[in-house]
């Protein structure tokens, strides 16, 4: 984690994500940056209402926060 990254215990509602995405993630028990870091994009796509655009928005917000989603397995 670089020095400008937000703490992994930060609530997701502090990131630049729209309410629909926050609600979708919250209904799946993903509430903090730590929870989202443990997910792959392919995991998130399985959630109802999370499509390619939502994935891009999530990845962008995580990047802005100094974090990434879990890498896809090869």
C-alpha cells in the first residue's frame, strides 16, 4: 500500500461510488475497502446489478483510493 492510499478499514461510502453500487455491494456484505480488495472482478460480476460499467466504476474508485481488486487467477 502506498502512503497516499486510504486505510483498508475505510467504509466504501467514502469512495467515489454511486449509491446503487454501494447498495449492491452492501447487500453482499462488502462494506469496507478490505472487503472489496478480497474480490476479483469476476466475483463482482456474479452479483445482480453489477455489470461491466459498475466494474469499471469500482476499479476506478479503488485506484483513486490507492487500492486494487484481487487479481484474476491465470
